[in-house]
């Protein structure tokens, strides 16, 4: 628990990797870097428009908390109050300064920390021995900040490591110096080497994992989690402060393998600049000295093997304008570069040579440097602001009308044909209980395979749908699905499956297919009630060569009705229609009479009958469907509605049969 | 009784998108759903070691030795490199297609859903063109005047990247439940195609430039009609289609 490697903010869950980029900002801390901090609502707008997504703002007694989501390409330099303060300065008149010029005065009586770095995966290792420390409760200012940020205060030594992390982004770690034997060695773990983490997880390590060790054993899993061996405890009087940088890929792999993701590991994964370690170390020592005057410390050990150096990228102003659609002048562009705190020189009227360092640019691979001009243009765009900075234009299409892929044309044509013949389209799930292609990580045991046929899905929903036929105003339901499947030969195809209930009056599927898709390839056939056919390849090579087909529908004004989980009831009513109501929309009238419980009225029969006096009488039969969203309806409830309907029909002069 | 059948609402919306897309000069295609890691991730500037891969919860498919690692595509963006490596610009293409995410399902999350990918490449296609296109596209799709606004965002395959909001198609900006009373709806991610993606597809990024966008179709459908549970769309229940 005594470690910055533990989860800092409680809302950072180890398993949900999407939270990798969430960050809470406590506005008073911004004052460490800015001469003027705008009010929180202004901050919210500025950050949203020009930098990052703001999730939430919480007002507090001493300061506000801004919950934001740093973009992944800025997680190296902006997952800290320092980074956000720089952003705010770019987009406002506030001036940014890192006024912390902490000069450390080492005491020669304190032995410096012997460090040996054996792996290039540790890009920098700084350590300092601090003696005379005490385990004390943190000061009020620190506790207030932690309370606002949802962080737990432990003691001054540990709290300050966490504070420097959120202020500057650099993870720090304190070891109890008395428990560290000999030299601190940064090396790969031995196969099968054991370690117990601060939160009592027992780990067996392998040779891909970087560790911090002393002469005896592992002290910490580098960049991920501290160990029990040199844990700070109530008796600690001397600590070794570690301030280091580790390879982002290595930390990421170790975090994945061990299932431990911490605020420290997420900084290292995102390539926190090793160049900024010395400032963080000095910051910690200075803050601790303010809290505990009597501490003294050794000279700083700094093993810094491979500093990242800034590089220069040419940006063409013509290119900026071409990509953004703007007409910025050279001065416009250089003003923006200045706001972004970027150093540059003008090479020609059109070309700025921009110095790219750790701020704003997170270059992980040498070959990516050549794309940095686009990143600079991106920064220019967001300083301009997309709402105000990008001119409004008219859209000009590349051609008058586009084409569609063959399978899209065919699928939509078939949809029209089948719907005109009374079929209802459904869609079912792609993952099934049986198939050829299997998932490594299925979401459920019965959803392990990619479907090779539409049968399982469609058959699974046929019975339920048949029962629901009256709700659709139908006596029976024929359904179809058009979807992709993977064949046993690993080919992706678009298939059509049509199915209908096994009753004699039902539509003949073969006849339908013959009309809609003559000479088609039947891939599956179950008796007379299910046929699956091949429509087209779902090709590896995307080609548009067919005219689009417009689907026949008129659905602009659908008012969606939630599906009721309760059963429905039907009632039929038949009557001879009186002369005066012959022309009326009887269906709508009955629907009104039947009230809220009636979800559907359909006429299902109509005939004329010659009566005794020789006149013709018109008979009509209607089916009413009742259903509630709240309960199962009783016979009494439905019957009472039907009585009202009958009474009303009689009142119209009709003769109920 | 009723003799007319019913279309699935997703088919209707995808067809609407196709009609609008082709009328704006876009071709409409699709690529495979069982996709190689190469097209789904690598060619889109998402190398395996990159933390950005965490943005997608991926279904991995047991590997056939000769085919390399395969996934159920996590986005229709995979069609972009497939199309770009086999065609010469200028072009404008849309891909409405099924995608998959490894996640627990509930009323607003599904392991399978539809996404619309689109991209337009030419000599002078700019951020301003992109903005103009979005306004046209949504206005035609909703048959009313729709405004769009953009905010900075990040996707590995674009630079710069933006988040696109559209003015609420229900209340026209005055505030309603659909737009959570903000007047705006977050609708898509977009940006200028990353030069590294062009390079991977053999297209000279000094000569050609363009934008790409991605949008969830199910979510748009649910907002348009007020459908309350995404799982209903794949339930095979005719009571869903019957309302359309």
C-alpha cells in the first residue's frame, strides 16, 4: 500500500482498459503553473473545444475537480496537472511557467545510492537516499487535494510520491533504505523468481519482466508495482527515493501478463518522457523538506543511458492550408506555434522548421518522425478551433452518383421482393453453438463459433414468432434473414434463408424462390419449411459495380412501441354491417372503442349474403388483439372491453352475429 | 388480413444511408467480417504493442497457421486499406457493415452491431470539405437542415482526428431527451487520413489527401425511432420489424 504503484484514484479500475486515459484535475494545483487560472466553466469550454473531452465538473469548497479524458496521443505529456496547465496557457492569455527551480543541496555525510542498470529497457534510473524521515500524517493542503481527487492519504512519505505523480506525471517510489541490501540492480527477472507485491499478491516472474532488485531479492516489478521486501513501515527512518523511466512496451507487456495496471504503469506505457525525471525528483525532496525540516539527503545517482533528443520537422504553410481548407498567413501560423510553446525558424516564406520535443509529440519509432508535420497541423487546427477556425465550404462530389457492391444490390432487391410477398425480415446472432471457425475468447459457451448457416438463428426464433402472428395482424408468419456466414472452406458468403410454418395453407417456398432468385444455389433445405440459398460472395476485394436499389417502405413516422413481456389475448367479432356505416373506417372506430389495452384490430373476413327478403347483407369479421405492458390480462378484463365494443357496434345499427 | 411483409429497421436505415451516400458521389462496398490483424489493426497504424489497441475489445479467432492472426473485425475501417490498396484515387467510398466487440451485452451494448465507415480521397480534400460533407450527409439523411461541429479527438488512423457532433434532429437544438438537453448529438469519429495509412496502401500522401469517418448505425437507429434495447435488433423477433 505504501507506494505510488498502487491505484491512485479509486475510479481507475485495473481491468477496464478504456479508463487508461482518464484524469482528474484539481483546479488549485493548476496555480503552480499558471499566473491566472480561468473559472472552471471557462476551463471546461476551452478544454472541450481545443484539447480533450471533459466528462464532469464537480465544484468544491476550496477548488473544483475537472474529470477529463486525455487523448491517447497526449497521454505521455498531458496526464498531469502540469500538462493540462500548458494546454490552458496555449488557449488563453494565462502564462505558463514551471517556477519550481528546486536546487538540491546534498549532504556528504549521507551515502549515495549504488545503482547498476543491466537492461536497456530502463531508460533512466535516478535514486537519492533521504535520512531523518518520519512517518507522519500529511498536511492539510495535501489531504484536501487528495480528498477532492478521491485519493487516499496514507502518510507524508507516500502521499508526496502520489502528489508529484498527479502534478507532473512522473511515477515515484520509496523503499525503506534499511531493508535494501547492497546495490540496486535493474535487471530482467530470472525464470520462476518470486515476488510479493505491496498488496500481497504473490507473483512468479519470467525472463521478459524487468525488475528492481537488491543483492538479495526483487524489490519491485519495474514501472508496475512495488514489492513487500523494502516496504516503508511505521519504523522507517531512512528511504531511497526512486525516480525512473522504463520502456513503454516492456511495462505494457508486464502489466498485461500480471494483470496489474496502475497509475504508474499507465504513465510508462504511454511513454512518459525520461527527460523530466530530475524535476520530479527535486520536487519531491523539496516538498518533503517543507514538511520535515530535519531531513538530509545524499547526492543524486542518475543513470541516463539514452536521452531522447528533440528533432526538427519542416512544415509547409501551403500544406497546412491545403489540409485544413484555410487561408492562414505565415504570421497566423507562427503565432499559433508560439502559443503551442514550439520553437521554430523560418526557412523560406512557406516553410517553418519546427523543433519537436517531448511536449506535444510522442514519437515511439524513428520512422514515425517523418509524419510529425501532420501532428503539428493537427495542433494548429485545434488551436484555431474547429468551430471558428475552419471556413464553411460547399460540398462538391467526386461524381454524380455512386455505385454499390453486387451483394448490396442483390440483397436489397430480394428484400423488396420478399416483403411484397408478405415475408418479415429478421436478424439473428452471428455467434452460435456450432460451426467451423472458433473464437479464442467467446462471450458465452454456446456462442463459440461463427455461423456457417442461418439455420440455427432463424429456426430458434420461428416458434416464438408464430405465436406472435396475431400481433402482426397475420394468421401465420413467414420470415427471412439475409446475412453473412463462413463456409467450411473459409469463404465468406451472403446467404438468404426463408422459412415458414409447417402448415398446408402456407406459402410454397420453392415457388417464391423460383420467382425471386431463379436458378439459385440451394445450400440448405429442411423439408418444405426452411430453405437457405447463396446470394453472393462477401468479397475480400471491395468493388462497386451495381446500381443501388431503393427499399420500398414508408416508415418516417414510426412511434416505437416497447415489446411487452406479457402474453396477448385475441377476440373475434363478426356482424352484418348496417347501410349507414358501410363507407366508414370501421377498423379505426373499433380500435378507439376498444381502448388502451387493444393493440391491434384487423378485418379478417368479409362477404355478402342474400337474406330472406332478397336483399344483400354485408358481413365483416374483425380480430382484436389485447396486450398490456404491465401485466397479464385476465379474461374478465378483455371480455368487459369486448362487451363495450359490441354495445357500440349495435348502437350503429349493426347486427352482431 | 395484412399481406404486406416488413423490412428490418437496420435494412431500412442502411438503405437510406446508401441512397444518400451514392447521391453524394460515394460508392458503397463491404469487406470481410472475419478479418486479418493486418487490415483490422496493422495497416491502420495500430501496431500490437501500442496502447491504442486497448480502444477496441477484440474477438480473436483461432488461428489457421497459414493465415496469421485473425479477428472478428472491430470496425469497418478495415475496408479502408483493402479498398485503398486496390484502387487509385480520387475515390469516395462508404462501408456499412457488421462489426464485433468483445463486451458484456445490455440494453445499450451489443457484441455485434453495424458501423458506417466512409472515406474520400482527392487532391484537395480538406477538413473544410469534411465539414461540408457531414452537413450535407446528415441533412439529406434526416431530410432537414442539420448543422455539425467538430472537436479534437484521436484515432490512430487519422491526423488530425475529430469528434463530430450534429445538431439534434428531433428538437433542432432546443433541447430534448434524445440530445440530453444539449441540442447536440455525438455522432461520429473522423479525421484526415493518416499519411502512414496512405503509405501502407501504396498511395503517395504528398499527392493525395482525404478524410475518413466512422459511425455506429444501431445507435443512430435507436435514437431516430426511440428503440430502447439494442439486443432487440438481433433477437429475430418479428414484433421489431413489424413496426416498420
